């Protein structure tokens, strides 16, 4: 199983001069999978709007120098594995999966919880991190034959998450580096509360063979955060924050120390 994370990237890289730097953006959910919902907004719409704005900003700044690929650019239903397959097929240099957080309806004070989290693939260090990964991975249950596609992985079972203990991917250092940049910019530029850079077992990160992060922009169960996330201004600020983080990362990747 660990080969998914570790064995693909080196062989998959094109010769240096032929390779166009590729950024893959993955707007979470879509189509019949709405993701988390607030009083009026749905995660799938927010993630798509932010991803499109982020694409436009990168294309405006870098032109043809950076190839920006979206795993979906419409309200389409897309399987988790298909998202990773798009990223791997494009030989992406960085993968950003964009999501919006929520907590269970019975959670006391859920309308007050706020802040961004940025995840890399790994074994969770707390139950709340595991819950976020379980919620995001649960969308695979919407697919017929999901246990075949996902090799017996059960998104709701603690035991399934043991595989992520082995996911010390070749790209961990870069993933953590970008995660830190994204987190800092979401705080400084988008004004989100910083809840930290974390690790948990997200299938979509596990199966992409490049530096990869999953961003939870803020909590849609908090009405104030929902209003921000559903507004054009809020979506633009989130996209701007991720654009600045991308610039920080890309400039460093282009000019290694
Ligand atoms: Zn999500």
C-alpha cells in the first residue's frame, strides 16, 4: 500500500527542460456531493469559487510559466481516486485540495468554532484530526464498489488509518513547508484564526505522488464564518491568501537555496 505515496514520483517526472511547472487545484466535493452545509451555503460551491479565483490569480501573475489544472471546473461529481489520478496524470508539482470544515450537529458551541487548518498526509495525532479525515474520506462511500476501488479501506474505521503510519512520503518536507505557508497567509491575508498545520489520513493526499496539502478554510457551521466563505469578498481573500502562499513556495522551488 505504501508504494502509492512513495514509489511513483521519480519515475513519473519528465526531463527537466520539457517539464512545465504544474499546480493542481482540487475543489472538494461537487455535484451530488455537497460536502458540509451551513444555513445557506454548501462546501462544494465555496471550494469551486475559491479554486477558480486562485487559478485566475496564478495565471495572471505567471502566465504560461505555470500550468494550472483543476480537478473539476464545474459542479461535477468526482471520485476521490479520480482527483488523485488527474493530479498524477498531469505530473503535478504541487497539489492543493480545498475544503471547508464543520463539526457534528450535536457538538456544543459549534456555531462559535472558527479557524483554518492545513493538513498533510500522515497518522493523526488527535481524535479531532482523525474526525476531519474520516468526514472527508467518507465521500468515497457514495461510490458503488468503493471497497474495491479503495482496496478495502474503510473510511469510518479507526483500524484502516494505520496505513498512514507508513506514509512518510518522499514529499513530506515540501508538503509541510507549503502547509505552513498556506496556514500563515490564511491568517495574515484572509484574517482566519490559525488552528495549525496538522497531519491526518486523507485518501486524496495519500494517493497523489507530489507535495500535497488539504486546506480547511474555516468552519461553515459558524454563521459568521459561513457569511465570509459564501461572500465574493471572503472567497477572494481566501484565494489571495493561497496565491501568496503559492508564490512563496514557487519562488523558493524555482530558486533552491
Ligand atoms: Zn470537504
